[in-house]
C-alpha cells in the first residue's frame, strides 16, 4: 500500500500530464492558460508531497519555498497571458481582420 | 617586432588601407580616389621591389598572427610567393589605370567598386604570401567575397544571375577545400608550406586518407582554376565590366586556384610523394581534358569575351598539367605559365574592353576592319593571340616548349599530342579574328563612336594593353635574362626537387 | 577591496540593470538616457569579473552569507563570463540602437517607447542573474524573469506581434513547467539543488534520467530546437528590431546554456552515445529545416529568424562531438565560441533589418531592391555580419565552425563535418539570394524615410566585432576553457 505523500505525488504528476495534454490539444487561448495552471498546480502538489517525506519526521521547508515562488510566478504569468489574449480579441485598425483564437499566424509570412 | 621582416604584412596593407578609405569617400571625390588607388599600387610595387632585393640577399620575411592556440596566420615570402606577388603587383597597376578610365561614365557608385577592387588585390596578395594552408584558405575565401560585388557591380538581372552562379560554384569549391584542409589538419597538425612537402614521411596506412584529402583539395581549388566540369561560372561572369573580367581571368581568381594546386602538389604533398601515391596521372588527365574542351567550346563562341573566357579555361589548365607531370622541366613550364598566361590574357581582355567601350563591338562577327580603326589595340591583341597559340618568341611559346620537353622527359608522350592539338585549336579560334580585323573591310559605321583627340581611344585604356603585350613579348625574348619569369621558375623547380 | 572582490562584480551585474529598470519605469522621460548609461556602466563589472576569472579561475559568492541549500549562491566560470559578455555586448549596443529606434519623435518611440525601456532592462538583469546562478531552482526563477520580460517586449510592436507573443509565452511557460517538474524530481531524489554538489551525488537511476529528460524537453522548447521551433520565426520577425536582436542573440542561448550546465555539469550521468547522436540529428534537422525555410522567406526579418533556427542547430552538435572523448575540448570551445560569434552577427543583421524597415516602411524582398545604394552602411554591415553567419573566414563564425569540424574529424565522426560545411553552403544560399535583391540596380530609387545614423553604425560596429572575433580568437578561447568539463590541449599541436 503506498503511503499518502507518494499518492499525492503521483496525483501531482497525473495533473501535470493532464494539463500538458490540455495545453497541446486546447484551441482557445484561455483554455490553454487554464491548462498551464493545472500543470503548475500538479507540480506544486508534487512538491508539497515531497516536503512531507523528510527523514527526521518533520517537513522540509525547501519545497515549500519552491511552491511559494512558483505560485507567484504562475500568477504573474497568467496575468500576462490573459492580458495578451484579451488584447488579441479586440479588433484593431492596423490589420485586415481580427485574428481568430487558436488560428495559426499566417499574417507574418 | 622587426619592421623589415614584416614586409609581407606591409605589402598587404598597402592595398587594404586605401581600400577602406575609398569606401568612405563619396563618388564626387574623383581626384582623391584616383590618388589613393594609384598611390597604393605604386607603394605596393616599391615594397615588392624591396622584398625581392632582400630575398636575393637571403633576408627572411615572416609575419605571424596567432589565430588559435597552435594555429597561426602566416605570411612569408619564398620564391614561389614572390613570383605571384610581383605578377599581381604589375598587373594590378595596369588594371587600376584601365579601370579608372573604363568606369568614367558608369552610373553605379565608383567608390564601392574601387573599395572592393582594393580588397580583391589584398586577398590575392594574401594568397600569394600565405605561409600555410589555413592562411591560404582564409584569403582564398576572402577573394570570393571581394570579387562578388565586382561581378554584380552593374546590378542588372544578368549580372545578378551571373553573381549567383559565381557564388554557388566558388563557395562549393571553398567547402570542398575546407573539408580537405580541416581533415588534413586534424591528422597532421600545423600545415606550413615546406618545399618538398610535409607528408612524405607518413606511413603507408595514411596513404588512402591522403588520397581522399588530395581529391577534396584539388576539387576545391579546381573550381576557381576552372577545371572541367567546374568551369561553368567563368563564361557567365563575362557580364561584368572588362576590368573585372581582366582581373578574374588573368590575375586574381583563376590564378588563385591554379596557384593553390601548385602549392598543394609541391609544398604540402611534395611532387615525388604525390607521384608515389599515383595522384599525378589523374590530375594531368583532367587538366588535359580541360585544355581540349575549353578550346573546343571557344570555337563556337561569337561573343568575344566568352571566347576569351573559354580560352582561359583551356590555358589555365596548362599550369595544372605542368604540376601533374613528374620532372623539373615540366614544373618550370607549369609555373612559368602562371606569369605568361597572366600577361597575355590580360592583354586580350583589355583589348576586348576597348572594343566595347570605344566602338561598341561585342562580337567577333562585328570585328571586320577593326584593325584600321584601332591599330594599337589590335596590335596588342595580335601579340596576345599569337602568344596563346604558341608562336615564338612570345612568352606562350616558352611555356609550351618546357611543358612539351618535360613530358617527353617523363615519358608522357600523350601530353605532347594534347599540346599540339590545343595549339591547333587555339589557332583555329584566334587566327580568324586576326584575319577579320586586319584583312577585311568594315561593314559600316561602328555602333559607338568615342573619339579621343587623335588617339584611337582614351590613353588610359590604350596604355595598359600595349604595356602588357610588350611585357609578354619581352618575357619570351629575354627569357634567359637574370630576372625573367623563366629564371625565377627555374629556381623554384630546383628547390622543389632537391632533397 | 572593491576591484579584487568578484562578489561585488556579480552582485552589481544583477542590481545595476534592475535598478535602472525601476528608475526608467518611474521616470519615463529620461528612460533612454538611463538605459544607455546603464549599458556603459555594466561594462565595468563584466570586465572586472572576466579579469578575475582569467586570473584565479572559477569564483562563487553566497548572497547574504547563506550557503546552499537554503541560500542563493552565485558562481562564475569561463562559460558564465562568456554569456555575460555576450549579453553585455548585445544589450549594450542594443541600448544605443534602441536610443535612436525609440526616439520620442519617431512612430516607434511614440507607440512603445515608455514600455520598452523598463522591460529591456529587466530582461538584461534577468539574463545576468541566470548566467550567474548556481542552483537549479534559482535558474528556474531567472528563466521565468527572462521569459516574462521578453514576451511583452515582443508585444510592444502591436498588431501581428501580439499573436506571436502569446504563442511564445505559452510555449515558454510549457517549457518552464517541464523544467520545474524535472527540478522537483531532482530535489526529491538527490536532496540538493546546488549545481556543484549535484555533480558529485548524481547517479544513473531512472529518476535522474526522467528528471534529465523533462528538463531537457523544457529547455529544448525554449531553445526552439527542431521540431519545437515553430514559435520562433513569427516572434522574432514581428518584434521590434532591438528586441529581435536580443531574443535571437541571447535569450534562446540561455536555454542552451542551461542544457550545458545540466548535461555537462550537474547530471553528467554519462549520456549514452545514442542520445548524443539523437541530439545531433535534431541539430542537423534544425539546420536543414531552418535553411530551407529561409530560402523561401519573403520578408527580410523572417529570413533572419529562420536563420536563427538553423544556427541553433549547430549548437546541438556539441553533444555528439563531445561524446567520444577525443576532440571534446575543441567541440566544447567551438560551440561556446559559436554562441558569441552568432550573437554579434545576428544582432548586427537584425539591426540592419530594422534600419531597412524604417527606411522603406516594410521588409518584403521586393521593397528592398537596390538597398545597397540607398543605405550603404546598413548593407555593408549586413554583408559583413553575413560572412560570420555563413561561416567564411575571417570571422568568429568560421573559427567556431573550424573548431567543431576539427572535433568531428578528431573523434572519427566525419559526417558531422559534412553537416557543418553543408549548413554553411545552405546559409550562403539564402544570404546571397537576398544579396541579389540588395545589389539590384534601380534607376530611380523611391524616397526613403531617413534612418538615424546611430542605427546603421551600431549594426556596422557589431559586424566588425564578429570579424574581429575571427582574428583575435586566442584570448577568448583561453578564457572559455576555464572551468570547462574537459582538460587538456585544445587539439593537435595546440
């Protein structure tokens, strides 16, 4: 029987994989951003589970520090991504037509 | 830092510095540009004179710049380099004069032209003065890069197309050369040029590798030396202005290729080692094929410059042929032809340029009666053409004589047949031109008329071919004099064969 | 005392750009001046650190006196100094270029000038921190800083750049997260994140292997190695010229830098030769694919961006070329020198492209006919830098390729030599195709918008530098070899 931290760690990796799949397969930018967050959360879960496996019985603070930093980074990145995605949805005067979400970028070639 | 022994470097700088300065001049500064051009070339000739004088007194000239630990850029002056440097210096002097007059009315920026022109000289000087294969490679590729803007100078679709073909051929050749040099370097270490070669002491298990390396090297050099089937770029490059064709065909690019082959055979492999590896016979065969093929193609060309281009394809391979026959006499023939062919061919191209610039004649069929309109130009052309055919006492005869006797001495009688056939073919495509020019009446008015105060054309367009024709004649007449090209070639051959 | 203390230099290298970034955000009016000043000032710590490493070898510094695993440690060896110099050159000259490009009077300046400078300096600070970090997680943080600064820089140009920026961001984040999971696995399995310590405790277990695989996958995404390269051409082509320059020259190299640190430093659990050859195959594919697309490109900046994809392929060849022992030193030095030479040449080329874009209002090939006569300085700069990109002597690119070819022959893997030489010919193909357009004779050239001289001359300066790197390679190579994972002479006779 696997113990709880290992179970959570495995779950974390599973979430990572699901997020990765969603990122690759998703079409809408917001969906992709959500998938990225799921991936990130999976890694954080893995790290928190890892923290519990300290040999002396206590918790290891280093993974916790990593998770906190990671959350900060994820928040900033998500904010940037959403801002960009929002800008793209607005029609703008300089191009011929508004770009559909998920469409490959033909304009630049 | 010994100023005197750095002479090779100063000679190089005498064209680099004016070239760089000219780039920054606007086109209006004609006087300054001319002064820089002629000043640089004159300085170069003076320095070359000093160097020759020093060599006679056994002064060593060496310039080293470390590029990487264990790999240096080396410029040094031995007998072979001096021969080419002197040739380049003299021919550059006349070409500069010619180019200044030729490009008088061209709409494209002249500073750009003369800037790259000077860089081109510098690259050729660098090739001539290289002391090891890596330095040679560096300047060889620099030559490609600096000649490209000259080929595409006019910017017309034809020029640009010719430029693309030129680059495709020469860079591919450069790639082959690079593989050969890199491969050899990884096995042998530093590749300094040593008379008699550096590879003869290596054991037999390396011989097949050396054979492969030889193939890569010669193939790479053969592109610039216009060996069949790598010669395709040369006729196409004729769209460039005449000074450029004169440069490419007599002085810089083809000579660089041929000189490279000579260096590899004599100073890297060593002629006797190359013979032991059975490398000479295939090379001589390919050279012979080129000689014949070039002349055959020349027969069917009506455009004068294209005919001369194929003639060059054929003539430059005499040098490769000389390098492919074991024996000092053949060596002399091949090496001296580096000089002789340069002098004669540049004369022919200058004349062709005069015909285009002054009376708008591009084709052989339009050349009826040209001799009456432009006697001095056609006289120079006649000297050059007769020299190409091999008529004594012009320089071409001397080279062919040595090649023929050298082949006989080496037991390669088939070469004599090739030489005979080639001379016959040369006569077949040059003599009709002479006949038309001197013995036919002109068909009507010329396409252009550019009169110049009593002279048949601008004096700066007339002097260069007359001068080089005279030099071709003298090189043949005075071949036994102490400082003739032939004497110099004899010295080189001595040094390559003595143990 | 100050000059002799490498810690001060290292800290300054991070603090100076960050402080300038904050200052330029707060005082937008003098932002350009602050940045150029920062650019000049940064040369001092870079030189100081380089001299120090040259004399005493690799150095390190514990921030606040707290060592690993809880504290953050900075370290510098030959490779770090190389990358720092590279960033300093590109960002320094780029700041000068940007000074003119984003001048308040110009359109670009009015649209994005204020937002550009703080982001630019944050990017530079992030890059410096990345090249000085000695621990895996700190590297993750700096990697994200670099990514989050680079993406909005791409978007500054607006319009088509926005979509490219978003795609860049999504890929970048995907790569970082893969990397992070790898870091997490390393920590769980080996108990430390400190690079030098990892080198001694790393083992060949499946856990380490999967961590290595994840981190590599993430970094390959960030490096735009084939087949994960599709985000790069639109992003680099549509960004403003100084941004394209720093992205192609430095930011993608950051991914490669990390790959080197992990494969050759922290987790040298001796990768099997098959994987090394596999990386080499990816590299060769990148060279081929990038070059073929560059041959078909219709826009100048797109051509250069595909050229970056191709050139990054050469870097991947360091893996097979070092796998057999002999020639490894030459391969390592060659790959590192390649990064430097490529950075200078690529930045120069993008600067010229920016000048052409400014002059002609667009960069489609038909618009650029006859540029040689209208913009001679920019054309000459492009031509000179192209010599290095193709790898012709005398240039830094040639030196780097020469070293790698020597490594190929020395290790008996002659096929890589053919790949390298072939790649050079392909590069010549797409470069000279473009030259034909530049040199075309146009009897009545169209009127052009005047281009600030500073832009053209920055391009020319970097181009000359890339040639100089071919003539003065001895010193830099010796510096690069400090702290290299291989010992011994450079090559036969060296």
